[in-house]
């Protein structure tokens, strides 16, 4: 009888929906590391919110974004893409956090004067290290001829580290707004981002239903949405909320894309599409 084959599962999250980002029992802030202007050092704050001691190995990886917003690990840059890892130092490279403990990871930029104008990006990868038990402490199988299987999830989180050199800028437009009812019950909106310039752009999306009388009702939010270089476009979909009084057969849908700051966020783009066409 086969009960288990020892398996490890890695969950890697690339989109960061909140300022303090958590996966498993690890909290990380800030959600992006960006070196620009005179910034040469940034602190990453890690905190263990779980009940057990956790160990995390920290490394730098290279990631590309697809036109559909998915992420893929790569080893060679795409045309127009520049990696940041050769100009980033960080320490420590492994942290052990007891329950409720926190630790700072120091991130430093160096050899910036050797970089040409442009944007450079890599991603920090925080991988949970398996807490191995001493030999002989595993619970024996009731059937000595059986093969034991345990699924042990190994969590991983990635956050971008970006270097911006020189006067680089970016802008974005939203087009191809399309509304549909998934399975006739779930309101869904899709759109196309088109990025211009030589820098990545990221921020928060807010969706509104505008009634025929002009009343606006918030029906959805998506935080931490990005279009990374060298991509010029990205498609995006989101299920909207069903709110009493909102008629998705009439009126208009509006989407507003703003910077991810709570203090006077900058509006990047806005678009509308009529309903009931």
C-alpha cells in the first residue's frame, strides 16, 4: 500500500496587494525596493507572525512579466530588460525568526556610476527553509511495508528591487475595456494597459459603476498592479462586486489607475465603457 511520496510544494507570489505583504507567517515591508535619486540604502523589515520558529533563505532571481500579467523565472534578459542583481548587496542572506520576532535586512546599492541611464530590475526571493526533524523522531508507520507520503508546503515570496538611473519616466493608457457576466452571475471587466517611456509603472486600480443619474458606486479595487519593463502592454481582468442597487445592464463602468500612495495619489489613467450595449 502506498501512502505518500515525500513532496515539497513551493508557492511564489509576485503581485503584492497590500503595503505590508504577508504569505504564510512572513510579513515584509516595503513591498518594493526602489533605488532612485540619492537613495543608496534601504531596510527591509521581516516579521514572523506564526507560532513556530521559521527560517528563510534570501536570494535574487530574475523574472519576466508576460502580456497576460503572469510571471516566469528567466536567466537571460529579454531585449530591453536590464537586471539589477550585479549592483545590489544585501545581508543577512538567511534569517531565523522566532514567533513574533522581526529582523531588518539591509539592502545597498553600489557601483551605480557604472550603470547607463535606464531601469534595472531583479526580484528578492524569500524561501522558507524546511524545519528538519532529527533522525528517529518521525512517527513510525503502522504498516512497515507502506510508503509514507507527506505534502510539506515550502512558501516563497518575491518582491522587486529596482534601480533607476538618470531622468527616466513612464506613462500609461487604458483601452479595450470589456464587461461580461461570468456564468451569468459574476460581473467581470477586462482591459489593456499600454506603457510608454523607459520605466516600469505600478499603482492601484479603482472601479466604479456610474448610474444613468450620475451616481458613482465603488465596485472593485486592485492594488499593486504593475507593467514592468520591457513590456509595452499588459492585459488585466478582475471580478467585480455584486452590490445591491447596482444594475450592470445600465449606466457606465469607470476605472481609475493611480499611484500607490495614500497621500495625494497621482492619477495615471482613466477610462470608461458604457453598459447595456
